C-alpha cells in the first residue's frame, strides 16, 4: 500500500460500534474490519449478540460482542473497563444504536418520546463520555455519530426521532468543540433512506402487490432514484474513522443519494 493510502488504514485500531448485530452498524463494522480494525460491538440482549457473532464469523471477522443497553450509564462505564482489559482502549466509537417510534406527536405518550430520546441522544452522550478520557490519555480518538435526514428535516409521526437526531447533530459539534484540542475528531454520518429492518415498514408491498406509497415517495425524492444500501455507508464511515479525516471535525457527512439537495421529482 503506498504511503498516502495508509491514511485510510485502521490497522490495529479498536473500533466499538454500538447496536451492530445487523443493519448499518454491522456494515460499518465489516468495513472497519476489512481495513484492519479490531471490532467490538454490543447489543441489547445475548440472543442478538450471538446472532451478530455468527454473522461476523460468517464474514470472516473475529469480533467481540457484549450485552449492554447503551442507555444504562453504569453498564456502559463497566463495559468500557471490560473492553479496555479484554480488547484494548477504544480508538474509534460509532454511536449507531438507535430506535424509532412512528406515532403522530399528539398521540405520543411522553414516556414513548423519552424512550427515543434516551437511546438516540442520551446514549451517544453516555457512551462518548465513557470513552473520551482514555482517548485523551492515548492522544487521539474518533467518534462518529449516526445522525439522519431528520437531523435536518421533519416529517409526520417522527417528532421524537427528529428531536433526538437534531440534538445528536449538535452534540457532535459540541464534542468537536470541547475535545478537538486533544486530537479527538467527532463527526456525524447522516444516512438517507437505507434498506434495513428499521425502514422495512416503509417499503412493504401493498395488498395489491404495489409498492408502498412511502417507498415511491422516497425514490421520487432521491436524485439517485433508489433506496440506499448499508454498503453505501462503508466508505464514508472508513474515511471518518481514519487518519485521512484528522482535520475534519464537527461535520455531518450526509450519505443520502442527494435527498437534501433536491426538491423532488414532479409527480
Ligand atoms: P436497526 O436495524 O433498528 O438497528 C439498530 C440496532 O441498535 C439494533 O441492533 C438494535 O437492537 C440496537 N439497539 C436499539 N436500542 C439499543 C440499546 N438501548 N442498546 C443497545 N443496542 C440497541 O437500525 P438501522 O437502520 O441499522 O439504523 C442504525 C442507526 O442508523 C440508527 O441510529 C438509526 O437511527 C440510523 N439511521 C438509519 C437509517 C435508515 O434508513 N435505516 C437512516 C438514517 C439513520 P434491537 O434489534 O434489540 O432493537
Ligand atoms: C422515517 C425513517 C427515517 C430513516 C432515516 C432517514 O420514518 O422517516 O425511518 O427516519 O430512518 O432516519 O435518514
């Protein structure tokens, strides 16, 4: 590999991707493994961790998986100590774990709203806070927050999710502001509409076999005229985790096929 390309290598780095048994997190972890990183992931229960371990093994990746609810600060603090003892100090953190509840705002109980905020905004705060001290000691660190189109746009039924992802954009900028001097880069990735279990309800075939109206809407709203795949996120995620992005900080990299730039195709 020539010297310049070495800037994209993750050789020997410890990368922790939260909620990465499948979906976007799994794809990002796979990309990092292919670039030489040691992969750590967690999920909310042993069944999912085991499922993830099997998937990583099938992909030829020797990942380490832990059960941990990222909203539980004590559990996260304890897990960081365990990761440091068993794998190594976390060089790259991807705050990927997330949930969504699609409920009209005026029908949404406050505790449902809080659940989404807990996982999608407070957990990235908890996990980042847990890994930053060791990153400072080590002299470098990369934190990548998985934001969303809803970091910039609203839509019906996703008030909690949009509030969380909008907040996550500003948390990203604040971590950059507060810890940039320690050679910690904190950036976000804002995926467009990606085909994963989380968006499956928006792509379901209708009883008459036609495409879901939202599926048709998104394809018309995306210049690339398609849903994204998790593979579309792999390159951008490697860039933000590597030395190639050491002077990129507080930035949200939208990987959306052009949605945010486009008014949408005339029906
Ligand atoms: P997904 O398929 O729902 O996967 C989310 C993962 O996070 C699951 O493994 C989930 O486990 C885990 N998780 C949820 N709550 C957790 C908790 N408290 N502690 C630990 N793990 C937890 O979602 P995805 O589509 O891959 O999305 C991953 C991230 O990308 C999310 O932050 C999402 O908001 C964001 N995103 C997705 C899209 C998209 O179009 N798919 C676009 C933009 C942003 P369980 O299965 O047990 O819930
Ligand atoms: C929705 C979708 C979106 C995507 C993603 C878009 O209901 O509108 O779930 O929120 O998950 O966040 O970037």
